[in-house]
């Protein structure tokens, strides 16, 4: 009986839609990558404005953050795609979708970045000043690397959430996974099966990504250098330290032999 039920449910000719699903998957990843990069850059800029000494900059950044944190993403999508079009500003679907995701998630990322930058001890800045570094050098070489460690967990969560939120772009027919699922449902009238498969595809994307990001967090927390440049610096520092220790041991041995 259960076999007959399953055969009645799973009757969509998926081979006919394989190419369309692959294209939709690529668009979903494109929306995610472009929007996340834009949200990180805008979020960092807003966070720096929130930490600025000039109160107009702080006020402007605070207003931006509070507005986009308290407006639903779906409303932002409608305003970007339909609202701007009514004023004569017509954006294509990809641009409107990415812009909506950028301005929405930048508000949350700005709070994560602001908290991480504020969490770096003031003594680190004073140490950079003592070394003769300027404001840009202190931020780039002292504050930012430490802030990245603190901001990484929240940033990773936002990335996975942004990937899932691309499904809301179905409302503007963005040709991503959920839009393709709606088209397949309209053609086959097999909503249960189609949306089960679409949900499985989102899980296949999100779960490995979340695990990779968790592994990245553990490596960063353990102090593993991630960039090739920092790995070379660490390797050179270890070799220099080993050479100095070796020279010290030789000197101590010679001293003992001389004393004997």
C-alpha cells in the first residue's frame, strides 16, 4: 500500500527539468555571492560610521540600521522592484534582487561588525600607536584581524540565512530555485513532490556550507593562519625563532664546556 502511495506521489519527470534546475541553482548561488559581498562591504562602512566621532555620521548610520532591521525583506523587495519602477527607475530582476538583499543584510552585519570592532581592547590601538602606525595601519593590521575573529560566527550565520532568503525572490520571478519550483508545479500540478525536492536542494546547499563555515571558525579560533601571506609570515617567524634558540643552546653548551 505504501509503495502504491509513493509511486502516486513521485511522478514528476525530473529528467525534463534537470537543465532548468541547474540554471536556477546557478542563479541562486549568484544572488547569494553578489549580495553577500555587497552586504559585507556596506555593513562594514555603516559600522565605521556608527563608530565615527562625528555625530551626523553616527546618526545617519543609526537611522539606516534601525530602518532596515525593522522592515520585512519582502517589503524591501517589492519597494526595490515595483516601487522604484513606478517612479521611473526600472531595475532588472537580478539588480533589484541583489540590491534588496544587500541593504537588508548590511543592517544586521553592521551591528555584528560594530560589536566586534568595539570588542577589541583599546590597548591594542595604543600598542599600534607606540609602534608608529597611523590610523589606517592600526585598523588594517591590528584592529581588523582581531575583529574578524569575533565577527565570524555571526557573519557565517548571516551568509546561510541570506542563501535561504533568496527564495523570497520568487515574488519577482527571479528564476532562482523557488521560482523554478513554482514553474514545475504549474506544469505538473505535483506541488508536494516538487517543493519537497526544492527543499532538499536548499538543504543540500545550506548544510554543507554551514559545516564548512563552522570548520573555518574552529581554525580561526585555534590561530591557524588562513591566507598564504600570513602562513609565510608564520613559517618565517618559526624558522627565525628556531635559529635563535639553536644559537642560544650552542652558546650555553660552549659556556659549560669552557667552565668545565
